[in-house]
């Protein structure tokens, strides 16, 4: 008999679920779409990031060839070629191939020019060997000819040349004519690369006695221990592993932050599922209580609602994967593999499919939907059947105080977690802190709703609809919190991101105003720099009062880290273009001062006054730390005369020009370009500080375009959640409206009451979201941003944006209440209360 009763209960429960799905298909579809959007955004960002890294790694392997490892120069200045015989005869080295690598230009086209010893490269990196075209000289003569140039297929198409054509290449400030002798079949598609004989490269481009790397093939079972013992200060051992780690580290923080932001939409979708399922459970509370009285255990209720969530998650996650792949394809086509951030050059990113990523995001989508369903089901299952049969709303006494301890505990724990350091350069504890604070804010919504509405509830007004609205929300804070959880989450994250982006942009804008203090800026776009003679001609240009030349070179301090930028420039006393954060006192006699950027100090643990070493010879004392928002991998400024003495390199690639009083900037600019060497004239760029500032801010906005999109989607999902929740709550309160109609409340007063409820919900949600977002913004600005990008900034609040969001929430919620009320009042008052007879 008992088994039959339980079977009947299960049958009733099954029909109850089917009836719910049939009665509210739009609600189910909306929650599935919310999960789909979250999965799609996360999966799309994951695919684009993975494809971009894959393309970048492929490019590295193409340029590096198939060597086991490489001895690489720590800077573009190279190292002495006398190191080559020592490396070639070192213990464990089977073969070694010397290489020269030059950034070059052919007209407006940039290419990487590689100088090789063909005989040695054939043993170590055969993929870099060029194949002579048919009809030309013999293979041996062509390979060693001093004017022979081998081009990759992409380079030939880009330059619009074929075998036998002549090409003028500019590199190292020299222009040299080469003859296209053949192709490079071993170079991957998309790489613009040229290969010439290494002797010709050294001779023709002023690099005699210098090498940039030595490609090495190790003997079987040998290690690199013998090499490490003989390396000078200006060379490091580079492997495929360290090269991959180095390239990954450059953009890792940006990629991880972007994926975390993409999951915001999924988190918001989870809250929407929770909201919708909470209302669904509340609406069926008496029905669930009935099947409980027939013998179904509490776990049966939980399992049933979890099954509903599983169905929603499966549908949403599958749809999200399909949509995510389409979004990724569109993003690569429109923004490139770096999503506009500028980390990867070139447009040869091919979108791939990640089975592991698809599985992970599919599982996240399903798990989010199931968790969003299980929580309200467990709360409903805990209610006694006798109480639930008499109560279709909050199953607690409206006069009972609302617990706030859990919310406070979560927020305090999140604040404590924010003080923990980064792990592997990633702000994992920072993200965990945001999750705990957000969870605490959501958990505290019932208490906050009652606290904000209590003063209004104690002072009834003269307008009946508003009084009814206040009484209902104050008496059922759980329903108010359920309606608001999705929108509070999305609003808080939206506000946090808006504050962070505004703070970041404001800091960059102010910094640019300080560092761009000259009237004109001149630079050579690759392919070399100005020698002493050219610098003298430029300085003598009429209308130029002062010209400050500078040189920037990447400097490798660790093989597995991106290089820091060494900037050689004149440094004046109290130089305004060095935005110093901290300054050292008196320096030791004969100390060579350098000024480190804030990211360099964070990455390498340097401090002002400390003595450090750089791989250009000599010991240096940190004279100050300066703010730099342009180079997150770090930068070091050295006085130009110290740089010249230590390196022997007197060329310069940039210049800041101060005009004489009354001089015309446009005429002076044309005169400067006219005085540039013929070899560099096509590569010289001139810009005013205003132009550079606009370009930098445009690049900033482009980098954050995807962030804006992700947050806009999250807020739209949250608004949709409010609309769905308000509609469901209104329909579920049909008997309440019928009772109010019986006691004399008119239709328009009920509609006004619902509009008031919506406006109050929007106001409470806006207040909670803004307050919670302000707390989360501090974690973003002062924890996650410094740990991710190694720079700090002050908090700037975008008040117009915050006010606009608050107004939009209030208007959207009030409008939803009106529309839902008109739908709910479609029946007459007698029919609306018939179930109470």
C-alpha cells in the first residue's frame, strides 16, 4: 500500500513538472538562453585566445626552426661572434648554426630578415633553408651569393614579387638591393620572412662580428650544462618551453581577465535560473507539500527540481557552444586574434576547436543551471507540509528578523582573501575575493530589502497603491531578494568594471598629458635608426629649439619572461617626463643611475636605492621609480651617455622636438623628414602630442571593447531576469489581486501598485548593486589590476554612468510591473479567487 502511494506521488510529481513546462515555456526558454549566452561568451573568448596563442607559437617555431635549443642575445645589439666556436665545441653539442636576425622593411612591408650559414643550418634547422627557383644559377652559387634573397610564400604575395625580381630591403639604417633567388617551403603560411647568407647580412647591414643567436642540436642524451658554464652576460639559453612561457606571459593576464569577465554572464545566468526556479518552486509549494503527504521524501522534491535544472543546463550549454563558435569566428574576423588588445601582430590566426574547452564550458553551464535549481528546491523541501499547504509565499513569519550573519561572513572572508598575493602572476585570490563578496551581497539582499523598506513601512502615506507595494515587499523580503539577485549581480559587476575602466583610462590620460610634453615626436618604424651624422642634421633644422634623441631596445633578463625595455635618453634634473613615484636620496660615487618603471619593480622585486645588474655590462643603482602605463613587462631608463659608453651603440630611433618660439610645426615637420637619411625616409613617422594621445586612448578603448560588450550582455541578461521574475510573481498573485478587487481596489490602483513595486525593486536593486559594485571595484582597481598588469592607479567614479544605470533599472522594473499587471488582471475578480472557495 505504501509503495502504491509513493508511486502515485511520483506520477503526480511527473505530471506537475510537465504541466509547469507547458504552462511557462517562455520562462524555461529564457533561463536556457541565459545559460547559453554565458557559455557562448566564455567559450568564444577561450577559442579566440587559444587560437591566437597557437598561431603565435607556430610563428615562433617557424622563425626558430627545429633546433633543440638556442643561445640567444639578451638584446638586439647581439653578442660577439667569438662565442660561436666555443658553443660549437662545448660538451654535448652535436651541431651549431650561427644566425643573425634583423627587422627589415621593403617599402611599407615589414619582414623578418634572417642571416644563415646554409651548411650549418642544413644540419640544425633545415626548415629555414631556401630552395633556388628553376632557371636561376646553380643551387650552390645561389645559396652563397651576397645578393640572394629567399622569401616565404606569404612574403612573396605581400611584396608582389617572384623569383628573379629585385627587392630593396632597409635594415639597420642601410638600404640594400637583393635578388629573389627562391622560396622557403619550410616556413608556415602567414609568416613574412626572408633569408640571406649570414656573411652578406653582417657585411651589408653593419653587423660585422655580431650574432643574434646560435641554433643548437644536442647529442643524444646530452644536457645544456656545458653551455651554461661558458655563456657571457649578454646571452641566455632559450628553449621551446621558455619561448612558449615567455610569449604566454606577455598576454596571460589580459586573457585570464577576459575569460573571467566572460564568465560573468554565465554567473548572471545562474542567478536568473535561481530566480526563475525559486518562483516556480514557490508557485508549486502547496502541490509539493501534497505529494510529500503522500509519502514522497524531501530528496524526491530536490531531485525533481534538479532534473528541471539539468534539462535547462543541457539545452542552454549545447546552444551556447554553437553560438560561442560563431561568436569566436566573428571576433577573429573583425578584431583579430588579440580581440583588439594589440598583443599579437599579424592577421594569420586560424580559428580552431578545443574539445577540452568545449567540455569544460558545457559542464560549467550544466552545473550552473543545476545549482541554481537545487538551492531553492532544498529550501522548499525544508518547509513542513502543513505550513506549506496554507502558504504560497514566503514560508517565514513576515515579522521575523532576517538573518544577516551569513552575508556579513562572506563579505568579511572576501575582504580577507583580497589581501593575499598573486599565484604565478595571476590574481586568483582576487577573483576569489570578488566571488565571496558578490555571494555575500546576494545573500544579504533579504536583510537589505527589509532595512531599506522598514522606514517607509512604518510611515504609511496617503496613496494606496504605494502603501500596498511597500507592505508587500517589506513583508516578503525573500521574494524581493529572489527577484533582484540576478540584476544585483550583473549591476554590481557592471559598476565595478565601469569604475575600473574609468580609473584606468583617467590614469592613462593624465599620464599621457605629463609624458607628452614636447611639440613634435619623430620615430623610425623599425629598420634601424639615426646615426650621429643624421642626428646632427636633424638638430640643425630651422625652427628646432631642442631635440632629445632616445633609443629603446628589448632586454632579456630571464629566458622565460618577456623582455623589459631599456630606454636610453637624456635625463634632466626633475625631469617632468619621468613621472616619479619614488626617488632615491644621495647616490654612491661613480654609481650609474637608472630609473625603473613600476611594473619592473613589481616583476623583479627591485626597490629604489638597490644595486642591480643589467646584461649590457656594469652595475647600476636604482635612482627612482616612475609610473609607466605603456609597458606592462617593465622598463628601465638609463642616461644616454652611459648607454653609449657601455654598448658602443650611438644610433637613435626616436626624438622629442621642442620648437623655437613662433616656429610653424607643420613646416618644421616637413623639414625634419626631408633631412632624414634616404634609407629611412619611408620609415620615419612624425606626430604631434595630441595625435599620439588620441591614438593611445583609441587603442585603450579598442582593448576594452570586448569588456564593454561582455558587461552589456550581463546587464541585459539581468534586466531580462527582472522582467521574467516580475511577470512570474505577478501571475502567481492572481488570487491576491482578486481579493483586493473584492474589497474595492480598482484595476488601475493594482496596476499602479505593481508599477510601484517594480520601481521600489529597481531602486533597491540599484542601491544594492551600486554599493556592492563599489566594493568590488576596489578589489579590481587595487588588487586584481596591480597583480595582473603591475601598475597602480587612483579610483575614479563615473557618476553619469552610475546614475544612468540606476534610472534604467527603476524604469525597466516599473515598466515590467505595469505590463505584467495588465496581463494578470485580464480575468474577472470572481474567477481570480475561485480557488479559495
